[in-house]
C-alpha cells in the first residue's frame, strides 16, 4: 500500500486505483443492487473484525506515535493540540466510535443507483409502420460513484478507517495520505484494511496509502486517474492543495465556529452549551473559537460574568474586547483567575486556536452578531443561544408571510433565531445546540471524510451522499429512431412533453 523504496511510481499508484475502481464498478454494478451492497457491507464488517483483532498492536503503535509526538512538543517542534488529535485511546469512547462508525456505514442504505429525478421528454410517436413506431423518450437522473479519491489529512489516524469505509460503501477507490506524526498507527491500520479487503474478495488496490509530501505533489497532477482531492487539516494545507491540484478539491477552511448568546438566552442553557462547545474537545474543528455576547448580559448579576467564571474555572483563556473584559474583571476574580482574562487583538477574531482560548466580543443585536460572523467566520458551524423554542415550533416560511410583512424593512416580524439561521450561509447553523454536533457520526452518516465549507456539491459533514455524483440515463422505447431533428419547429414534427414520471431506476 505504500510507495516507499521506489516500489511504485505515483502514476502507477493512481493507475492501480483507477483499475481497481473500474473493476469493482463493472462487476458490482451488474449485480442486483442489494447483492452489490451486501458485498460492500461484507468488506466493511471484515474491517471491523480485523481492527478488533489487532487492537493491542494498534494501541502499541499509537502509543509510539503519541510518545514521539510529545517529544517533539517538548522540543517546540509540534503543537500540543495536534497530539490530542493523534491519540486514539486516551479520550473515552474514541476507539469504540471509530469501530462503530464502520459498522454504521455498513448498515446505511446504499447511496448508489438511486433515481433522483425522472422526466418524460417526449411521448410515443406512431410511425408509418407499427414496427417502426417510436416509443417514449424518458430521462432518468441516477446516482453513481465519483471515482478515485485522493484524501490528505493530518494527525488523526482514525481518518484512515473513516475514509476507507465511506469510499468502499459509496463505490469509490481512495488513495490516503496521513500526517507523518501518525506513521506507526497508519501502518498497522492500513495493513488491517488490506487484509480485510483480501478476505472479502475486493481488489487490494481499492484503498492505498502513500507516505511523503513529494508523492502527494505528484499525485495532484494525476488528473487522468484521480477525480477528487479531499484535504482535511490546517487551512495552510487546504490552500496549498487548492493551488496545486489539477482536479477538483473538496476541502474546508479554518473551523472558526462562533456561539452567539442573545439577550433572552436562559442562563443554564447558555452556560452548559458554551462549555460543551469549547471544552468537549478543544482541538476539534467544530469547537467554538469566538463567543459573541449580547450587551444585556454584562451587569454584575448578568449571565456573562457567570459564564466567564465557568470558562475560567475550566482553564480557558478569554481574549476579551474592552466591554466584556471590564465586566468580568469587576465580578471579583482572584489574581490567578484574572490572569486568564486577556485583552483581545483584532487577529484573535480570525484565529482558530484549537486550544483553551476563546475570543469574546460584545454585540448589541443579532444583526451585529451576524455581521461579525460574515466578516470573520470560516463558514463551518455557528450557533445562537436564545429563548427556548417549543417542541412543535417549526418557524414561519418567508413564502407564508403576509405581503405587508415582506415589504417592511424591519426585523420585528422575525425571531432572533430565524434572523440568525436565515442570514448565515455557514455549512451548519444551530439554535440552542453545541457546535460539537457538527460531525458525520452525530448526523447519522456513520462517519465522515471531513467537513466541507465549500458552496457546491457537498457541505457540512461529508458522508456517503457527498461521495456520489449522478449521471443521466436516457431510455428510448420502440423500434423507431429517436432523432433531435424530429423536434425542429414544423407542422408534423414531434413535440416536447417534459412531464415528470415515477423516479425509479429504469428497466433496461
């Protein structure tokens, strides 16, 4: 699975991935859809079993990676945040979630060969001879795999398993490149995947690993074989891939997630949600990096001093604007606590800390909060904390509003939650929920290849649906020829129907 030692050139790696994809696409696509999905599910269950059998070896390899990474941290060559992402076993449930994610993907409905739209372009047209009658012309849009994926990620070794599972289930092939910090873990995990593929009769080159940056640089130019690049890591990594790749890139920018505490936010709800969004996993891309607080909460008895103290007690360094800092410092902090209340710089509101740091700004309205996020956010995940919504309150659509309300230039007819969610185009926008829910497993996708902040194809946590595209199948019936010229204007020419028909995979 590796190109180490010059065994294979990058062109050969890419070509072998394409050949493996073509082989699986040809043979499984001709099988009954349920049987084909069963073959893929069998491979995924084999991965689960092989990983469980190799648990001790994987743990030992991961401990070696973490130990070597910690030494680099002590030398100032690596950030402590990256080590947290590297460790597969210290965070409770992380290993189990990885295994469960594979099983969940196996049990998900197949995303392939689903008809999403069907249109009758033209009705049947009688000919001079019944045998020459031209039948209906029907167009079907059906899902299909993207092809060969090149996936590049940093530190997180579980991503190898996540992406491999999703690629197999969605009918794709994948070439994977992890960070050098996880090389020991990656070696064992990739070997387990290879063994599982062999057990299930899948091509060995369907999932491959490469090891060096030089290999990636070469693979970014193999557009003949590779269809999509998915970088998952720092903004610097993503921007570099976007500059160099000759094929489409589906990546995400910084995880500059923001929580806005509106004037009517309940104290308990706001404090517990913000603490979870920051502390559950500070180095995750869906942890909040900016907190916007409505000015109504600044009094000594208000919500902000209580929320600030809770964050400080958890060790969070608050990078506060002038108003939020003055409020919290006047609430009676100890010297040690006050040392965690810093003066924010303009750069703080554009920084993905990935640590126990949080930029704080006071705003006067939900409109101002939205403007801040539009100017400084990365389009990842935002949340508004406000008055609770009722369990059956699904909001009011703009189309159902009376004309007078549409024409008035005012926010009076809308709740803060509606303004917030309608105004922002981030890939995930929440009301009264932690940003930590932005995750493929938590969305019910089984797992994810990453979180996309792009505006096309797939957005947010990218699961199976984000790894398929579609093709149009045009079905002609009857013995007569279907010609475009037959629809040219004229008295005896055919007419377009353009009528919707049942969206099912066509019988051929």
